[in-house]
C-alpha cells in the first residue's frame, strides 16, 4: 500500500506524528521512506469473499479460510480499488426505485428501504443496533446481494461473535467482514469504512448489488477527531474538526444505483450512529440525518420493556415513503405506522388512570396485539410472505379475541399452518402482490386456523 504525496505541507513535529499513528508496525526512526504518489488502494472484494477472510483495517488479521500467504499471492493478480474513489454517474438515466430485500422484522412494514439508499440506525448503546445488522445479513440469503459489514472501534470478542453467528447460518458465503478493533490506532479506524466501501464498489461496477453496513460512525468520528487534534488542526464544535461533515458525506454519498448502460449495479449504505441518553440532536447524529434518506430510531425504554426490535415509529422516518415497499406489503401495512404511533400516544395517556371509552380500549387492545405480532426473537428474520400474512391477521381482527401473551404462539403456529398449505405463500413470494383471490384465500385459512386455535386453548384451560 502506498500513500499519495500531500498537496500541502502541515507543520507536524515527530512526537505528534508518533502519537497519531501509534501501533506496533509503525515506521521506525532511521527507516527510509518515500512518497509513492498513489492514492490508498485495497484489493478488490471478490478475493476476500472467496477466501472467507476476516479483514482488519487494511490488512488480514485473522485467517479463518485459506492461508494468508496463498491469499496474498493470489491478491497480486486482482484489481486494486481506490479507498476514496469517485463514482462515475450517469445523471441522464432515471432509475425506478427497486425494493430492497429488507430486514425481515418489524422494520419492514414500518420503514422503507431501496437499493442505493442510505438508512441509518440510531439508538443508545445496547438497544439492538448490531442485532438488526446481523438479521439484515441473514435475510439476504438467496437474494444475490453481497454484504460488507464494517466494525469500527468494536471489541474483538463482539466481532468474533458476529462472525460465528454468520458462519453458523451460512451467511459468510456472501459476506465480508472488515474490522478495525478498539485497540487499533485512530488512522486504521478512520480508514476502515472507506476500505469496506471500496470492496462494495467492486461489486457495484461488476453489475451486482452490494450492501455496506458501518458499525458505527460515532466511533469513526471520534477516531477522526483524535487524529485531527494530534495533528494540531483547529477544533470546532465538540472538538470535532471543521470537515467532520465531509468525513461522512463522502462515504455515504457513494451509495448509488447505476443505469443499465453502466451495468445496473448498486451500492446500499446502512450506517449506525450511537446516541447518548436518546439525544438525536447531538452533532454527529444530526450530521448523518441530513445525509441519509431516513432513520430507524431504537428506544431504550421500548427495548427494556421487551419490544424487539425497539423501534420508535414516531421518530423513525423515510424520505422514499411506500414506493420502496412491495405492493403486497403496502396493501397490509399502509396504516400500520400511523396506528402504532396512535397506540403509543394512547398508551401513555392511559397511564393517568382516567376512564377510557370503548373505542379507545379497542384501539389499545389491538395495538398491544400488533406490537406482540411484530416482536420476534433475535437472528430469526421473517420472509416477506410471512410478514404480510401476520399483519393481515392483525388488521382483520383475528387477534382481538386472542390473549396478548398468546399472540406470538398464535403467529408461530399460523406460519407453520400456512407453510404446510403452501399456495398462499408461494403466490405472495412470486407475484409480490396480495391479489383479491390470494387475500380471500388467506382470510379463509386464517379464520379456519383461528377457530382451531381457540378450541385448543379452551380444552387446555378446561383440563
């Protein structure tokens, strides 16, 4: 790897340079160095996908596939990709939004994702942000999408757990992990997301679809602040340098969907930002809000109350709207976000202990059951047809007579029933539309199952 010669001279004493790049393999005093006059480059992403390598910063760290020497030899024949490259855009071609193979959870009906868009995940520490990324990767199985997971400043044990989970699920066949651990120097953390993005761009220009996840950009900004302060650059708000906005915009704006003339590939960004005490108005969160096409806000209160994923539908927004959803999902989830927001508002109001009218009580009862429907265990993403059927059952009132603590069991057994039936799921999966015929057939199947489920519950209670 060679560095481009700087275009301007910065006054930098040797001690500051030593602190800025402190690491075991840093240049030693007396070693001869010369500028290579080339930008920072990295081997293309295909070699790492084939070799199943754990990639740290800009160098292999843990060999979990082939030997490093063999990978290094074959990497010499691969194309090199600029870490901070520029996109070739064709602005004359209008691209229709293509629905993204989504998260496989509550996030799908309540948020919208498309290829080449950026949707950030924001929340306090320990609210399930990384779990959503893992579920997203698992849900891309069979979708011909290459996932690049970039861990910035994370504990190595945490990244190892993510890797083991993906490996056990067979997701490492289409996933690249780039990690700059907490013990790495600040320049390595700063360079890691650009390295992962360059790998994704290899598949972009190869006519394929890539998904880059950055976990998380708060630590990325902290590393850049550390570098800037050690390099004696003027600090600004919260001691961040003045170009910290450009730090993330140059990364997230590389998400793009190319025209058919340029191959039709796409690069989708999914950044993570950590907040402190739910403060979304802090410097880095507001910067990323202005760059991305929407946000998914995870709330600590919901998380600790057992709602998983703990998404706050009131603060979570999307700029693409329902255009990113399939027709099947849009037909059942058109009012879901509004209904959930109304339920949260009425739930907070009902805590005052005042008497509620019957309409409000029905709204609260149905909202409680819809929240239970959208709850799911970790690492168990739902397919599109399963989500559509579950939400349809709630909208049609089949859950109104089911106790709230039995809703999840009802939905699990309903999924098994519809899987055995087969034709409804196949129709939704292939057509991506809930036609009148499929809707009527689904209603009959859910009604038949609901009666059977109620009889089983009564017999169990009677014994």
